C-alpha cells in the first residue's frame, strides 16, 4: 500500500500554525480545521485535557503516539511528528511544525510559517508533541 505524501500548507494568520499542521495531517482545508479546532484551542478557559491536537486527531480517526516525556526529543523513524519549536518570528513564543520522517532517507520539515521557516539544517531545539506511525496507511486511520 502506498503512503500519502504530506503537502505543505501555510498558516493563514500569525497564530494558526497548529491548525495548519493538523490540516496537513488530515488533508482537510485549513479553514475547516480553524473552525473545528483553533477557536476553542485558543480560548484561555478551555480544558486542554479535552481539547488539544491529540484529541482532535483521535476524533478524526488517527492514533497518535503521545510523547509523555518532555525531555525526550527523539523522532521515530517511519512517522510524522508534530514538534513545538521556538518561534523564529515572534520572540518568546512557540511555533508548531511537522517533521516528516516517514522515509528516513528523505526527511523533511514542513513549516507553515509565512515568514522565517525552519529546515533540516536550522532545526536545533524542539519537543515532540506526538508522532503518527504509518501515517497515510489505513492502519493509522
């Protein structure tokens, strides 16, 4: 079975990087992900145990592997990972990007920023939020 190739989607606003990453994973339009996820995610009173990128993907049928150790920055082979990185554009802020390690011989960074972006050479600090093993295969959806 052939795996899906992830297409880069740019974030439409300065604070929708996580929604853009979720749109890349699901193949949904970023506007739909913003409607379904972003507005509630950005609400300061939201219960993040019930509404976060992982619960969103689970609701769409995906099975993310959660990184329970914030000090473990290992990116598994054969997966895509949502990473939190320091923003290159907003001092003191965080940013979400995807690390595509589905084929370890063709690794790539999918950075939704419309300004400065990360690539394999500039990525030097991150935490792994979750990984999706077998992304694009029916076994992970």
